[in-house]
C-alpha cells in the first residue's frame, strides 16, 4: 500500500488540469510541470507502494526536461516502473480538496482518464472531491490539494 499527497498554488492564468482532464475554471494551478496535483499524488502513491522513490527524485522540477511536462506521461512512466518491479495495481482511491469548482460533474472523465493510463478498469479508480469548509489555503481558494492511496500486489509472491 502506498500513500501520496500534493498541493499546488491556485491562481488566475494557468489551466486547471486534474487527472489529465482540463476543468473549466477561472483559476488554475501553478507548477514546473502542468501542475496536475491529483496525478502527482497518484504517482507518489504508486511509487510509495513499490518503494521506488518519490516524484521529486524521479522527475525533479530542477530538470528543464520536465518544464511544462504532461503529468500523465510521468504517470505512464511510473506505471511502467511499478510493473517492471513485479507489481500489479489493484485499485486507487483519491481525495481532491477544492472549495471550487464543483468537481462531481467531471468525475467520470477524470476516472476514465486515470484508468486509461493506469491500465486498470475505471471502477478501480475512485475520486472523491471535498471542500475545506472555507478553512485554510484550499478553503480560501489559494491552493488545491490531493491525496491518493494505491494497492499493489507483488506478482513474484
Ligand atoms: Mg506536484
């Protein structure tokens, strides 16, 4: 089992991308890559479950190669690393902490997008939006954060 967490600053300007899906909103996330906070949390959950390191170690934001990077490509690379290490992904569960926008209308698209890259069924991908009751950086719409947990099976026993 692996646990992932990420938070990015929310500002007017950049697009809001969650799980590879661009969400219409008046603000977006700042970051060296495309700042897909949900996908970053999922990557760290997978790397954590397989004890393969962490997102900052494998895809450093000091490396110009990852400037503006499509986080779904990083996730695809992580999936390949996890598989090469002898693990099979069973399911993931995630939380997105965002005061706005309302994410329920986008859950189907986000789950399908993550499932495609994770190479598992969409019903093995759970995405749960939460508000922060107007408290803290997420509640003040200064940031958006995500949590993820992943279950792997070691195919080598
Ligand atoms: Mg990040």
